[in-house]
């Protein structure tokens, strides 16, 4: 009888689903950087504007039962904007911790929805010692499949895709197979410290299928990226004997299996890889940017970009004038822009912590970079509040110059301490400054003007794993395992 009631209630909820969509509560943030291209751009959320950003406030904070092994205690939050369950419509924030625990938090109420401990199951003992590069525990931000686009055909990379900068073609994917494949109800994909892949039920946190070993145990694994039923990850720093490699985990196989491509030098760190619209997989090493084919990871092309930047850096893929460009951070604050095989270098500052890109209402393409340390004298842009010795957010416009893309400096923010990668929504850039306690800033993404500051509301340093913005809220974690949510207060 109880099961029947749940089925009837669920049917009623599905019947009301169009009304929920009409209210605009279905936006989701499905992985590190927000999409496979790592853009850090929330394209459709218009709840926070340049006019009301001043009204942002702390909605709630929650100390999670977590024993951090490293300052990266909490991974970047994922958001499922509209979960339909027997408990009603829910907007859930999924937060993975370094202690192999995944939390689901009711984002409207600021209450725990479920908790899942990913049990360790490997012949190799777990590693509890920690260093700055080999922390042990769960190190990879999980990923969810992107929500389907209404009226759009299935999206998949074209096989045998061409070089960066050439037009993109899309072909329909083969039918998904296997219990891990993406179809039907979305799941949260996570890789625990024992190297097993989990697919968690978004409503309950239960494993949908038996976890499968796909990576070495106790490795340093980058943020996951999911495209065309393949999960991409990077293992780096040879932690606990794990090979430095790029991995492609095919979810259509039963069980899933991982192809690999060996990397020399430092790998992609926690930022992971970016995937282009044509399926090309881009990964930054200590010497070059590699472009590889999807699925089988055969090398297509390499670009010299010496010196991997910060451990959180990732290449950035974006469209510009009907072609695809790549921005890649390099050593010493150099930024490489790759357009149809041409590589241009822009020297910005001491170190580039992360990249974001967005397009304004006039169609202009922007790149924002979080920079630690002072800017280079040759980078001709003034800050909005004097010098920035500790770091800042810098903005550059992508412009056409004789048929080639170039970066034109536009603005730099006030002084920020080792800022995290900014996230842009509706023309507002959200930046998180470090130090003894973090400060959240909202900036005008076209001018750098400060619109909001959280001042002393955050009492610990940021975890350094990224900021999430969607449905009018800003989420992040801190080193002491506290989960923060800022936004415009609304009556429920």
C-alpha cells in the first residue's frame, strides 16, 4: 500500500513537472567548471543581476561531518535543480568530501537530504598520510550527466574530428548500453579513494549498481569530466605508485573499462581535462597541451605551452566566430591562445590559478583569469582599486585581428589573495579571495566594478576546489569542512 501511494504521488509530481520548469527552477551545475568545456559560465540564470547583487546575503552554512586530510576538504558542489521524488520537488547540492563521503543537501531549506560513505574495498590499504600533492582520500570532484536540451538532437562528438579552430560537426551517438551508461534518471558519478567508480541514486545516495574498479587505489585524481558516455580523469604526481595518465572510462561497457594515455611530467592536477564540441580531449602537462581523440585517446596534436600552472588549472575551450579556440595556462602566468594551429602567448602575472569565459549581450567574447601574485608590468591594465600585490581577477576581450584571435586586456579587480576561478552569471562575476578567511565578491563582469563583498561572514579559508553558481545561489566549501550558500533571500 505504501509503495502504491509513493507511485501515485510520483505520478502527480511528474504531471506537475512542466509547471516547475515554467517557474525556472530546473537549472543544474553538473561538474567542475559547469560544463565539459570548463567555461565556469552559468548561461541562463538571471536571478542575480548587476542591480540586485548588492543584496546578496548568507543564506545558510552547514558544518559537514568530515575529517579533512587536506585543505581541499570539500569538492566543488554539483547542483540538481529539479529532483522529482516522493518527498516533493527538491533542488539538491551534492558535495563530495576528501573523507570519501558524498552529501546531498536540500538547497532550499539548508538541511541534509542524505549522506553516503563510499566504503573502501581494495587489496591495497588506504593511505592516511597527506602531502600538498598526494593527499589520499577522495580527490576528484564528481560529475553528473548534463540535462537534456528540449528539442535538440542527441549530442555526441564527431569521430575523426578536425583540428582546433576548424568548423564543428556533430553526429548522433550509438545507443547507450551497460548499467553505468547515461540514460533515464540522472546519477552522481564519483571515484572513491580505492579507485572504484560509483553511480549514486540522486534521491537516496544508494549505489545504483555495484561499484567497479577503474583507476589505481590512492591516486591523485583530477576533477571528472563526462561526455558521450565517457568519463575522463587524470592521475598525477605518481601518488602511491599510480601512473601519471589520462583515463577514458567507457560507461557503455559492462563493466566499464578505462583506456589510458601516459603523461610525462606533472599532469592536469585537480582541474582535469576539457572536452571540445567535436569531442577532442585537451589535457595540460608540464610541457605542452595535448589534443587527443575521444574514447581511444589517440594523439591528434600537441602544442608547446611549457610549465603547468596552478594545480587547479584546466584548459578552456570556447567558440569564437564559428570556430573553436583553446586557452591554456602556462608557467609564470603565461596564457596561450590557440587558434587554427596558431599559438599566441600573453604574459599576465605570477601564476594563473584558473580560467573562465563568457559572452556578453552584444556578442563579445571574454576570458577571465584568476591570478595569484602581482601582474606583469607588460600586461597593460589598471586595477579598479590601485595595485594588486597578492592577486586579482583580470578580464580580457577576445578580438579578431587580421583573421586571428587576440586577447585585449580590459580590467583587473581589486587586490585578492590567491583568488579561485571566477564564475560568471548574467554579467556578474563571482570571485572568492583566500587568506585566513575567504571573502566572496560579486563584480561587474564588463568593468570589474565591485558590486558586493561578504566581508567577514566566511570564517575559514576556501577549500580551493571551485565556486558553483546556479538558481540565484553561490556555493562553496572551506578547509574546515563547512558548506556555504549565498544568494538573494526569497520566501519559500
